[in-house]
């Protein structure tokens, strides 16, 4: 049987610095790039509740010219626009996104929209959402209650810095829920229509690692080995996503998050198992690969294992637990369909199918 020729593309990320103390390598990278006017993008919790941002500002010295300290969840368009304005005010020549997925998403958008030419940027993630690995981002606010996407090859950062020590201040529920998001990435890579042997292998290892490392960090928050293993598993879960794309769990999760203000990692614990069951009729081989990564003998058992993991981590598994309003299901379904055209997957049955699926999550 002949197989189509495929091209596997890699984002233009120059390097990944990883390990305890890795954040100390940021100033030398800044020097290597010749940057003299560095702007940090972060969120309020890190800026005011920890010394991490102040420590980085001190390490950068006179190269640091500004910090945007108030990027909110889901990267609201108004915050992105304010950060773009600050770039102009301080004439920044390098951005450092330091924080969770909303910060990394926003930093990438600012990097390509603040000027006619993209601005170089580094990303220092403090969660496991793993959006730093893609040349794409999402933000909210263009359309109320809907998440919109921005895709540009120039969004790929020059460097990504994975330091388990800086994650010690990340709230445990955020750490664990974004770990579920990384598991979501691995599942979607394997059960999507563009699955690839390379990403299958990495996604399987990512899931197996996270199944052990997430409970380990919950039991022993100071376990840096488990934290670094989780970070590298998040990397593996997203390796090659540009080629295989995300699938239905992601598109549903993004719109659920935008509609009801639910964090993306939380949505993964809710959407993954029902989507896995739904996709069995469409792609039995793909969902069986996911079941195998959970050491489950069947797709049904694999879906149950996902739910059991989320519950064991103390995460919600139903829409009713996160303030979802069933009256909004049709709107969420329509937004998911629109987003699906961007990711390349639109379920048969249209909005009616998605409303039924949302009901099963409720």
C-alpha cells in the first residue's frame, strides 16, 4: 500500500536550557543576542507574590527597561494591546515571557505584532501547559466568550528555559492541572488524523512519565527530579505538534475556558475521557494507542484511567463542577466548530454532536 509523502517541520527554536538553576542562564543568552533593552512579560502573582521577577530584573541590570506585570488568564486582548504599547514606550529589543500559558501566549503575540519586524523572545514557563513549544497562540476578547488564534512561524522563541526550582511557587492545583493539559497534548497527537510515528513515540513516553511524576510532585512538592521530569514530559508531549495538530479535546477545552473562565488544564480533566470514547468509532487505532499508554486493555478502560488520574490529582471531572451553564452549550459548540476549521478537524454531525458531547461532560 502506497503512503503519501509528508514533510515534518520543526519550529525555529534555537535551544532548550533545562535543569535546576537554568534561569541563571537567561542573562548570558541576552548577551549572546546582543539585546540592550529587555522587557519582561509576566502575571501579577509572580510579580507581586514572589521574588522571581525582581531577581531576574536585578540579574539583567541596566539591560532591563520594563516589566509588564499584569497579563491575566486566557491572554485578554486588552492586556496584549497594553503590552504592545509598552514595547513602543520602552523601545524593547528583546522580550522575556516568564509565567504560565497565558503569559507565553501573550508574549508570542506581542513579539510579532508590536513592530513590523518580529522581536526576539525567550520563554521561561512556570507551569506544564507547554504552549511555549508552538508558533501559535490564543487570546480572548476579540469576540466575547470566544478564544481566537494567532499563528506565525516567527512566534517560535529563540530559547526555552525549563527550571524546576522556579516552579516551587506555582500553586499545586495549577501545576497538576497543567500536567493534565500536557497529557491532553499527548493524547491528541496520537488520536488525531495526522498522527506520526515520531510524535506517537514521544507522546507515549510523555503520558507514561506524567502518570508517575504528577502524583509524585503532589506527594512531595519539593521533589525537583519529578518536577523536571514533568517539564521534559511536557516538552515531549508537544514535540511535533505543528505537524500533527491538536484535536477535539483542545478545541472544546479552549472554548469552554473562554466561555466560563475555566483554566485550560482543568478543562483537560473534563474533556479527555468523553472525547476518547467519542473518537473510538472514528479512529479506533488512535485511541487504542492512548489506552496502551495508560496500560489499559481497552479504550473504555483507558478513558476510565484518565478520569481516575484527574480525580486522584484532586481535579474536577464534570462541567457542572466548574460553573458551566447548559444554556451556553450551543454557543460553545458553534465556537468549537469555528475553531475546528483552524485546527483541521470538524466533527461529523456538527453542533448537535458537540452539544451531546458537552452534555456527557456535564
